[in-house]
């Protein structure tokens, strides 16, 4: 009897390990909101002192990202296109910058390197092993688990002053938007949610 009890406890502890999942497709609204809100947060918090010299200046903008392509309505749409458009509008609205298509026509070049634009999921706690329940499918019982779902955006940029022939690099910029919840056997308690 003690062997069965120890084996059961071992399975419970084994099932209570942390799990992590990374997503490269944004099928759900929550995933889309996590990504877009983290990107928006990153761009809104860019240091004004770095961008003030770009006010009312011709600026060439180029964004970079190693990324998977998203397919929407039969055409290719990318997170990089979305991020670059968001940066363009921020420069126009906040600094009245004039964006140009040719770097030779610009007084400044802004090269923005995105290290991460995406979501990640993580879970930590104690739960039963996954069970097959007739009529329900595969399921598990959460005794106490923390389920974390985050939108992450980070990157850095170079600003090239073509008139002074100077280049400056920023610190790493980071933004994280969260939607976490605590799972108990019969109830899930949201800890933070998207607005």
C-alpha cells in the first residue's frame, strides 16, 4: 500500500512541473491583443530625449525582425510591417517627422531591431497528470497552478545623424503585457487581465 501511495505522490509532483509554450500564430483575440498592446507599450515608452532631434526632420525608418509570416485573407501580413507602421505613425504624430523612402534624402536614419514580438505561455503548480475522461476528452485537475500568458516586445535602435556623421545606439527597450490566472480545483481566479 505504501508503494502505491508513494507512486501516486511521485506522479502528482511530476505533473506539477513548470511548462512553457511559445506561439508564432496569433489565432485568438487574446494573443493578438497581447502582441499589439506590448508593441504599442514599447513604442509609447521610447525615450523622448533620443527622438527630440528628429522633430520636423526628414527621417528614413527601417525596422528589422527575424519572423514567421502570418497569412490573412490569402495575402502575407507580417508583424514587422505592423511594427514599422506603428513606428512611422508615432514619429509623425509625436515628433512631426517627415518620413522619406530614400536614406539619401534624410537627415536622420532610424534602424529599429526587434528581438522579440510575440506571446509566451507558462504554467507552474501542482496538477494531476493528463487524464482521458469519456465525454470530456483529455483533461487534468489543477490543485493549485498559476497560468501565465504574456505578450512580449523588445528591441533596440540606432539613430544615424547623417549631417554630423554620428551613430548612437539605445539601451534594450522592453514591454510585457500580462493576463495571468490562479487555477484551483473548481475555480479560476484572474490575477490581471487585458483592458
